[in-house]
C-alpha cells in the first residue's frame, strides 16, 4: 500500500501548479482519488448528504450490481444454447459464452463515457465526475446483448454530453444518464432495441422457439410459457442485467443496508405497481390486464429499474415525503405504459424518465407545504415554537 | 429623419442591419423566435430551403408595408393590421409555391400557412418596422430571413444526413435497402433525429457551438 502511495506521489509532481502537465491536473486527480480516499470532501451537487465521498458511494452501487451482472452473463449463454436442440453444456461454458459477449460492451461503455468525462474535466477545469462509474456499468446491463457496439457508443455520447455535461456534470443532471442512453438507442434504432429477435444472443428463427420477452408476447396477447420461478431466477430472455429478480434483490439489500439506495422509493414503487395491477385485474380485458401482480413484478426491467435507477440520488425526489410520491408514480406509470401501449412493452424506462422531470416539482410542493404548516403552527401557538 | 437622408443606401449601419442577424442577433439562436417551424420543416434540406425563402420574402415585404403605413396605424389596433398584411403575403406565397413548386408545397403542407404565426415576422414588425423607414425595414427583414435560413439549413443538414443518409435528396451514404456504401458495413440511419424532440436538441447544440465561438452572447 505504502509503495503505491509513494508511486502516486512521485507521479503527481509534474501535474501540480507550475509543473509541465498542469493542464491535465484534473485528470490525474481523478485517478488518484479513485485509488485513495482524498483528504478533502466533495463540494458541490450530489454530495452534501453523506460522510463518504462520491467515489466510494458509487463503488458500492457497482458492487450491488455485480450479482445481476454475473447472472446476466450466465443467462446469455443459457438463452443462446437453449435454442440448440439437445445441447448440454456445463455452467462454466454457458457463463464463458456470456462473459465474452458482455465484456466488449462494458469496455466500450467505460472507454467512451470516461473519455468524454476526462476531456470535459480538463477542458472546463472541473473535477472528473464520478457518476459515470455506475452509469458505465448500468448502460450495457440494460441494453439487448446483440446491440452493435457503435450504437452503444453513440448512446453513451448522447447520455454523457446531452444528459449530463450540458447541465454541469454529475449532481446537476435532470435525467438518469443510463436511462437516457437507453431511451436514445430505443428511439434511434428501434429494430435493434425491441421485437422478439434481439433479446437472445444470435437469435435463430427455429420454429417453436420464441425469443420474445414475457412482456413482448403479452403485448401480442399470447400467454408466455415461462413459470413464475423461471422469471424469479431469471431464466427468461431480456436485457443483460434485468432478468434475475434474485440477483436484483441481493443488490437491493446491499443498497439498503449501506443506506445508499432509498428503501422508500423501492417500496413505494412496488406498492404503486401492485395497486395499479389490482385495478387492471378487476377490469381484465386481455392477457396483459389479467397478468397477476407478482408476475408483473417478476417480468421486464421494472425490478431492475426501481432498485438501481429510480433510486439515483441526483434525479430522484430529494424530500422524504417526495420519495414516497415519486416511487409510487414510477410504479403506477410503468404499469400504465405496459398495459395501454403495446408498442412499448416495458414502461419502466419511460416512467422513470417522466418522473425525473417531475421530481423537482414534487420536492418544491413538499417543501412549501412544510413551510406553510410551520407558519401555521407558529401563528396558533407562538410560545411553544419560540 | 434628417440624418437618414444623408446616409447612403448601403451605409455601414444599413449593412449591419443585414449582417447582425446572421450571428450576433440571430432570430432563432439569440432572439429565440420561430423555433416551432425550425423543428417542423428541417427533416429535409430542400424543404427547409423553400421555407427559409418563403419566410424571408414574407418578413421583408411585410416589414416594408408596415413601415410605409407606420404613421397611419392607430397603435391600439396595430396587431390586427399587421396580421392582415402578413396573412395576405402568406397566402400569396402559398399560391406561388402551389403553382411553381407543387411537390415541395405538398410536403410543407400546413407549415406554409403557419408562417402567419411565425414569431419572427410579428417580432420584427413590432420591434423594427413600426419605428423605422421602409428601406431599413426591408434590409432588416432580409437579414432576419437569412439568419433564420442559416440555422434552418444547418439543422436540416444534420437531420437529413444522420436521419436519412441524404444531402439535398442525394443518397451520399449509399442505399439503405440494397445495403450499399456505408450501409454494407452495418451502418443504420438514426430514427430519433427525424423526430421533433431531437430537432430541438440539435437546435440546442447549434446554440451551444455558436456561443462557444461568439463570446459576446454569453450572459454574465
């Protein structure tokens, strides 16, 4: 450890004031603070609410994502080889297939995203934004596995530049950058982002073998052939990280235990979705409306989105009462979009982006109502408050 | 009035009336007028060009007419008078397009008629023509029309190139259906940039780039 510290200190010299590489100081600083907890605390934006610095916060989210990522890799192999009749491969083989499929997109996502972050940090002389540590891993996890890498790269550029840098970097963005990248890819290249061919790696068109997601087939009024247990474990077609609810719950527990993800948003989101599903079950006109509440929670990207993206500390509601409303409405709109708009089988992405836009308004009214309440209290009972 | 008589037709201040809207005082990116049509007609460069031409003609002519009438119009009903004149000119433009450029007019459809509501036209009438001589108003109208056209063409260039792989209708990137040119390597047109929301973002990027190079525009 001491050796590493010494090496970093030696390398640091030309970057300090007056040194030859002074211009790139911010870039070096980013790497240094990544390796060692800095002596100073983060000053602006996202980080006024916690004792650990933003890089450590983000690392915990990355750790929470690991179970879903590992399972996702396995599931890619599983889905791909289950198309082939009678193939009987070992777990490690299936995992290996998925690993080599996912790795390039993770590398591209980090290389492009961090490249832009470093360039902006040096150009505008601000600290490198840590937020991309999480977004960079989230983006490949919410994309279909076969999305061409250049499309992924363009989506990342859009998310980082338009979603984050124009607003002033991490802590200032209105929308969740990872979802913005997905929304961009979704509207730009719909053929690669939806339908029944994109969710399984190198999907073949063998008869009787459907690569459609559960929600995709429901939208066409077909009863899906997966059991609830399959959906819970994640042995269904879908984006890389979203399929296994078990892995997502492990991640959620890590986030809640460390206090980084808001349990209020997660819980109210689930409540919102369940209540909405009950309402539609009562109507029950088609397959989608008859789909039971626990199955709704098991399919699609809702669980992943509510745990890892709705709880984004920057774009979610900040006030405690606001979080309940925000989460509830995310759940509500997800189910509404699922049921009423078969063109978008999964509504979680659009629901969260919509609520990101509304979150500041929710906060504004929560804060205001609190002010009004306290004023009233002061009027009716001036002695107690004074 | 006396000093305008001494001025030549193309004096320095008059030339500035034309050139200022190109950059420093651009109707779209600085005055933020006429955004709606910039989003609606910029899918193809040809349409954007015809639209820019039509708007320029309407602004310039309505500026001249209002400027001639400026001392006769009672200020309480000036908006109505302006609207009548703009509407007259727009109908003329619409009929001319229908007669000589029917295809383009079909594609522009309702947006030609909506020049009436283009904020640049009313904005220039209110801000300039009501207080200036016809010649100056004419130059101001031409300048603003061209300033509008520049942004329109830049946005349309990006949207047509990235959205349909064409420039002015020519398939310079190859044929997306037969998979020639760039498409043979797996390139796909971007569907999002055809939609209006992305046009707004493109306009935003144009404003960003413009302000990066023109430091005068940055508000403190």
